[in-house]
């Protein structure tokens, strides 16, 4: 349990590397033959789960004492015996690795913790069967068992999480033949951009429509070793951006690349619309909160991970804020719409839960309360941000899950609490 007294937040922080980019790097390195160098990777619970997964797939991983460089040596996916993988809490590892694992001709089983075993896999296992693999899950959820090889073919899949499409895009070059993927529904498109960036750097042959709803990938290709630097994580930075917004202060976040395709950098535009000032200087960005935030209407379909912290910004604002078109927020580590609605209610904030979003009736007041983290790292970190605008102590029942993506979060937060 953690209790945070009301304190404004102001200062400079440097956030860790991108989880999404780190996991893609380890997966591609494990599929390549040779040694890859990953510089400035994120080392957290989720990425450690990914590292253990690629080790199970046959890769050797060495990380220097400073956790700043990882060397991945692999003979590609060449396991000859059955593979069992515990992906922990990492949905990204599960959804991206599962199709890649289906390129093997031996059984691969992926499972995880209680939260992960509640996350849907049925659309992905059905797609893999269409593409020639054997795939079975437990009533549409992990554990999932696949046996390849992938043959290729034409598949249609609704992607309520973009990770379905990203996983298929990563796996399709390893299939025997050409793969054509149609997506009648696709959420979180910026994360697909991350995946395509890796395919481009690897020289993978593919074509994809501008809206990402139709793609064609040549089979019989392979990944090659690489040397890549992982940029700072905009998802992690979002909590410090919001801390400045609700404090009415300035917070500078270092280690970010403005050109990085990470979708969550769009939170900066939302905070600007709510009255903040955003200034870039090199690889750092400063967010200055206004005297009073204002509400608005924001489509979060492309950036669902920002919903928890934006509900806090909305609670500290004057007027209604509508966070909309983000139904996939209900199938993350938790149902984040429901969980944040419950926490807002505990903090005396009026809100209306919708099927695909939430309306917050902000009046600039957040009351201290005993809040529930639900074992969800983004909810926990968002509640910590709420302490900057609360009128009394905010208590979080269990803060440990923040280590999933940001092990040093509370230590770093303490450096800017004034």
C-alpha cells in the first residue's frame, strides 16, 4: 500500500525506453540467425517475460551490468522439441510471438498470469488455422498451443487490438507462401506503424494500403541480425505530461524522439487542447500546465493506453470531457473504463461510463481517497498523478504492478514532487 500526500509536480525526468519497441526488437532478434545488439532496451517485468520467451525459443540473451545493452544470439526459430512459454503479464509478447511461433514445426504453448489468461486470443488462433497452422486455446483465451509451419494464404481478421495484425505481419515473412491479410476492423493504428518500421529496416518485402486494412507479405523471407537503439517511451512519459497539466507547473521529459512513430505522443496535442503549452527542445519536451485545465472531446482509438491518465486530467479540468471510441480499453490488463470510473467515484468525481468510453464531469476538484490499482500498471501510475491535484492523501492499495513497464516510476516521481 502506498499513500501520497498532495504535492505539485515540477522538474525534469528521463523516461525509460519504449516497451513496444523493446519487445519487437527481442522477438525479431530471436528470429534472426546471428547476433543482434539492442541498445538502451527497457528492462521491466514485461520485457523480462519477453526475454524468457525468446530464450525458450532457443535464443541466448546477454545483458550488460548497466542494463544498457543486450546481445541476442540465435539460430533462428529452429527448436526441435516442444516449447512451453510463460509470458507473465505481457500481452504484447503473447500476441506478437504467437504467430511467429506458429512458423515452427513443433508444438509451442504460451500461457501467462491470471490477467493474461483473461485476454482474448480466438481471432488470432482462427487466423493462424486459416494460414495453415494448428492452433487451439482455452475457450478463446490462453493458454494457447500452436504447431506450424505457416503456409500462407488469405485471411480476414477483426483487430480490436492492433497486436493481432502486428503479430501476423511479423510472422508472415516466415511462412512458406504469400500471405494476404484483410482487416475489416482495426484499432490502434500507430502501433502497426511501429511494426512496419521494423519490417522496413529488415528489408522485408510487403505492400500495405494507406489505412492498413489490406496487406500482402511475401513468404520465404528471413530476418537478419541488427544493431538498434531503443528510444524513450511516450507511454511512460504521458504520466509526467499529465502531472504538469494537473499541477499547473512545468515538467520536462528527456530522452524522447519527436519523429518516433509511437502513437502515445498524441497525448501532447490533447493536453494542448486542454490548455497546456508544449515546447520541444532537441530530444526533450516541456509541458506547462495552465492555471485551470478545460474539458473537451477526444477520440482515443489510436492511443487507448492514455485513457487512465487522461481521466485524471479530465477530473482536474473545468467542464465535461468525453474520452471516446476506445472500446479496446476494456480488454487490456483490466477493464480500464470500468476501473477508472470506480476510482473517480471514490475520489468524488462525477463520471458516466459508456461502452466505448467515459464522460467526466470535471469541476477542478479531486478528493483524496483509498483507491484500487487492480494490479494494472497504468491505473496505478495514473492514481499517483491524481495526488498532484487532490485535496488530501491518495492511497493506492498495491503499487508493485507499476514495474510491468516502469520499475523506477515512483522513485522518479518523488524527484519532482514539490
